[in-house]
C-alpha cells in the first residue's frame, strides 16, 4: 500500500467514502479534506455502536487519525462547534489551512431563501442549504479566509458582509430584504461570535506543508462525487467544488510531493442521489428491499434520497476521465460498499445493455473496464467494514 491514499466518490455522493476512510485510517495517518465543506455526511459506526456523521472532521477520527482542512475546504464555524460537541470523549486533533474560505450566517440565510423561492416554482438546484454556493459566489469579490478570523473581530466581518454584499446579492437573485427574516437577529450574530472563538481555539491554523510532515501517511478524503464536480454535465445541479483528483494533485505539487498513490473510487452496487438533477436509470423508491440509509433523511432543501440502477459505462467513463493525465501517479481501485443490502444477482447497465450480474463479480467487472485497476468489496454500510480483496 502506498503512503498516499485518496478516497473519491464515483457517482453523486453518498457512496460510503466515510466507511472506506475509516477502514484505511490509523493514528499514523493524516486525513486531509480536500474539497467541499460541511455539507458532507460521512457516516461511521464503531463496534460498540457509536455512530457519527462527519461534516468537518475526517472520517478517520474514531481510529485516532488527525484531520487537516485544506485551502480547498469551506469551513463553517457554526457547524464545526455543533459537531465537535458531539465528539466529546474522543481525542480531537484538527488544523486548518489559513487560506480556507469561511461561511457566514448570511451565506446560509441567502442559500435557504433562494432555495425556498426556487421550490415554489419547482426549480430547486438541490442545495443542502448550508451556504456552500453562496460562500463561493461571495468569495469571488469578498472572500473571508480562515486567517481573517484572527485579523478582524466576528462583528467586523459580519458588518462588512451585511453592508457590502447582502444588498448586492439579493438584487442579483431577485430577493427582497424581507426574504431574510433573521438578517438583524442579535442572537444569531452573538452566537456566531462564540462559534468563531470556539473554532479558533480548537482548530489552529497550519499551512499544508507543515501539516503534511506531522504523519507518515496521508488519506485524502473527498466529498460529494465525480458526477457532481462543478465542471461535470448537469449544471446547475452540481457542487461548487472539484470532487476528483484536481485538488489533490495541486496540493501534492505545492508540497513538492511526487509519489505513487492509491486512488479508491467508491460506489454502491446501485445509484443514489440526494437533491435535484438527472439520475439516469432511476427507480421508484428503493431498488432493493434490503437498502438502508439512516444518514440521508428527507430535508426541506433536497427532499427524499433517490435511487437508480448502476450504469457501469458512465461510472467507468468518469473514473477514466478523472485519472486522465495523472495515470503515472494514480493507481485506481474500485471500492464497493453496501453489498450486503442487495441480492446475489443485480441489474446494471453494462456495454449499453441492461444485464444481470453476480453482485460479487461487479467490482471486478468495473475494474477490468477501467484497466490496471484492483477491486475491493465492502460489506455492511452501518458497521466497520469487512473487506474482501477481489
């Protein structure tokens, strides 16, 4: 096993990246969040049935791995504090690149308001409602980086955004000031002040080069999936993030690292999608009676989790495109989770035909089509994974 491991979702997210990161992790590994933000929901359950959905922290935390939030990660002090409090009793070691972008309460308010308006006209983008797109949009002209939280007070930063950005953004979106009922809520503002203080206290700033040197091995833990990359087909139903190898390669180049890495592309034996947008071979409800997903519950922004049959042709094309010119450094692997939730034989689209295939043969079939690729099968989406090398 190479010292650099990369975990990437091969579809629309929710593939089981948290389980796979947990499987790879140990105290000698640094888990690096290289994209997205707190909209990730990477679920891990320990043998004693402690279950946690990771948003900020790397999914290796329960195995003793520290977390590094890279400059490509969007931090949210409100949600960081909530999550850290749920992890009381665990050893927490986390640091943040000072260049990481920061979400403010106003980004979250505007996000919720515009999605509510789109919902009325059945034009929702599929946002999870925590301000990722709004943070990226604002940051094009008015960025707030993690290091700014130490240079200015929380009140100064919020006042700046409220005066200089909120009116501009509301006009762009066709919203009115009345669409933000909590805009001047003193309680929210005071709470954000405390949230920022809490995060700065427990998540010190650290540049990537120094963080990398703290451990022998690194696990780059991706969020969302290749089909949701900001440059993937399907705009606007994508995420404002590079979900594949792009950010990983940029970080390794920045640190002068050029080594072979194992890239694990994760999929279930069926497709899921939480939020609006195309799904391909969609099914009405769960495709198999054994499918269980406690994490992706119905919410006002994304609605119900949707399901479909796996399209192997599209999956392979996405992986090949992501490996692309990085094939000299990247050794691709196929990781399949939740295999215990489906029958011994399932239907998938393969070579442009809907076929039946033995479930345990599916990872190898995908790997063969990717080429120079190995495969792993993960059982049981709600406990520590037993892994069978194919």
